[in-house]
C-alpha cells in the first residue's frame, strides 16, 4: 500500500473512531440530563419530607441537593465541552478526507474570497476562487491568514531566501503532528466565535489623555485623604463637620470628569472578551518546547519573550476587568468611589495595560496569520505524501544548463486516479517549447500544470512531481482571455494587449527572467492572420531573456524548428476506439501527426466534405 492510500485509510479509521466516540458521549450526555432531573426531584421530595420533621433537616436536605446537583452539572458541562471538541475534530477530519479526494462540496470555502479584479495568475492557473488551489489548501480561520496564503501563491517576485526558510519550517512542521493538531484544534475552537481583529486593533491604538487623567487622580486622591482626616477630626470632636464640604467638592470633581473615563471603562469588557479568544493559542505557543525546531522557534520568538508574553498581559487585563467589574454593582460602586477615586484608578490602570498590549498585539497577530498560512502549506504537504520539495536555484538569466526540469509533473487539482504525469525540461534561457495536439488532448492542462507547480514551488510548498529543479522566474500567463463589454475590449484585443505586456517584461533586464505560458496563440482572429502573427511573435520571443511553452492548433508553426535554434516541438495525441475519442495525455516529442476536428464532426453526425 502506497503512502497516499495508507493516509486515506488512516483518515477513514479516525473518522469511524470519532463517530463512535461522539455517539457514546451523546448517550452519556442524555443520561446526565436524566441524572440532573432525578437529583432535583429527589431533592425536592427529601426537602418536603424533612420539613415535617424539622426546619434544620429541611435546610440540610436542600444544601445536599444543591451540592449534588452542581457536581452532576459540572461533569455534564465537562462532557458537553468534550463533545464540542470532538465534533470540531470530526468536521476537520471530514474536510481532510475531502481534500484528499477533491470532494469540493465538502471542502470549506476560503475566507479571502476572490475579487472581480483578480490577479491574472489566479484566473489562468486556478489559483483562487471555487475549486482552486487556494480553496484546496486554505485551512485558515481568519481572513488575514487566508489572504496571506493567497498572496504567497501569486507572488510575482519570488525570494530565494524566503522560499528556503519556508521549506525549512514546513519540514519541521511535517514532523510535529501533535503540534499541528493541537494548534489547529485551538484555531478551530477560536473559529466558532466572530473575530473582531480590525476593531480590536483600532481600539488598542486609540490614545488616552493620560496627563489629564493623572492630574484628576492626584486631585481626587488628595481630596479623599483630606476627607478621611476631616472625618476623623470630626469624630474625635476636634473640628466641625468640614468633611461634608470636602466630600461635596470631591463628588463634584468626580462626576464632572466621569465622562472622560466612562467610555474607556465600558470598553474594557470588549477588550477582555476579544483577547480571551486568543488565550488558548497564545498559551500553547508559549508553552511548546522548540528545542529541536530552530526555524519554528525563530518564527514564534514573540511568544517566548518572558517580559512580554501575551498571557502575562492578558492576566493583567483580567485583573483590571475584575476591578472594573466591582464598580458595576451600584451599591458597591458608590462605596468604592466614595472611599477613593476607584473609577479613575481603574481607567489609568486599563490605559497602561492597553498600551502594553498595543505595543505587541499587532506583531502577535501577524505571527498568528503567518502560522495559519504555514499550517495550510504543512497540511497540504501532509495530505500529499508523494509530493516533493523542489530545488530552487538562485541564478536564472545565464549559466544555467537546465533552468527548468521536472520528472512526473502532475496537476494537484486533478483527482489522483485520473491524473497523468509528464516529464518536461527546458534546456536553456530563450528556449520555446511548442505544444501541438488535438482538441481535448491536454495542451491547456499541461500549461496550467507547469504554472501551478511553479507557484507552489515559489511559495515554499511541495510540488506534484517526482523531482523538480528550477531557477527563479516571473511567471507570465496568457491562457484565459476574456472580452470586456464595459471597457469595449474584444477577446482578440485583450490578448494582443496581454502579449504586448509580455514583450515589455522581457525587455526588463533588472528583474528575473520570464517563464511564459501561452495557450492557443491569437485564437481570436482568422487562420491566415493568426499564422502570420504567431510566427512573428515566436521569432521575437525566441532567444529573449525568458523561456516558455506555447500551445497551438496551427501545425504549420512546428516548421519554425528549422529556422529557430531554441525551438522544440512536442505534442499530445489521440486514438479512435469503438467510435469514441481516447486520449492518453502523454507528452511526446515532435509535432502532432494527427488532428481530430473532422473526426469529432463525423462522429456527431455532422456533414463533412473533403474538398481540396
């Protein structure tokens, strides 16, 4: 059994165990409900019975009933929390199985939805949108984490150092199954609540007039001390009741400045509630042993700073929230503020705690978003054990014997049992590979296979191949060209503009060379003009600071290999078996020896006259 089948079997077994465990827990939860009812009824009956004997016995029965009822309820709540965690884990495992089988209906849609002005690579290579690579890979629980993964996948300027660093982190994460599972579970638990990242960050960055607050605290504290002294002197009959005057001044100043702290104190609950959502994630990242994971440790360094650990700030915030909560009781609030300027103390304390959190929270969040995106890549690697990490070379423009070479290159969005892999290599910068073949033979899919694997490689993720070595390129695609009615642009003119952009990019000597993928060149015009234009464009592209693959139906273009040194022909072919077209999707050298358009017309009963 290969690694993929073994992983599928393991996931199916885990799902079966989770189903059985949740079913058993639900039955036990139902029994606990009956236990609670039984304890309540028995307590009522015992209390009524004891009332006829003595009041003391009745109150003892009530107390014992409440104690027993709360014990049973505590166990029941603990069981329900366990059911909730197991249910989340069950849904997660279902989505994992769906990702392996490309069961799109059961793969949750990514949070970073595709926009109308999508990047060209997203459209041409199915990077984003429904049933896309991003849809398949993304397991983020925040929109920021999802968007970060999406940006990585369409990065037009790959950075070798960043790619290699991600590969190292992913290799470490692949060996940390427990770390991934626990962290993912914590992220999933957070996902049940709505995250207010932007609102929270805005609130944390809000300024407070701490100077004015300090002045008010100084004045009211002095008045509170004077109140005590005057009251004491009054009680020992040394002074008249002057304390009533000082108390009146204290109350006036307190209420005159209360608006300055009211909104701040009212927002304390929001701050505490929002930050509490991240507590489990922060705590786990702080407590994990990073001894054998140097790259992951570097990424998580903000959570390991003993002076500024997130949970330390959250503990201080909890204490502030408790202090503020005391004043919410009307009677207690009056007493506390009468004795001392409690509200102002709490406001100043909250301001200092907020400043401490604000200085670090954006960085903590950034690392959480980074971890989310990395966990998506690590999970993709985990679910595809046959994929490999590519070798990325730094140089690209010159001196590379084979700037791109792959063995058994496959498309990650094609189901495993339908996938046909091919070897492909471009020998030198400036080379053009022309792909000819019949309709539906696999030309467009082959172009997308190269492009999507390059995007994966430059993200730092494993690729669908037995081996892949590549230099750094800017990936350029011209595959899905659509007209624009609003802009008055036809499909052909849109393609012309796109190819003009390619020529401009090829002339840029300051950046990486271009890897271009062009499908059905000039398909929006007539045969004669398409052939003339295609020949001219290919002659200009050949030998430029780039390389690429072009697919076409025009078999005449294959003759360019006679006049262009860096021009190679490959093709896909088909056979007719039992009245139907059969494709093997295998890439072969040389121009395509067959066509199928007339065969398809004849098989569908359309008239075909062979006229010279």
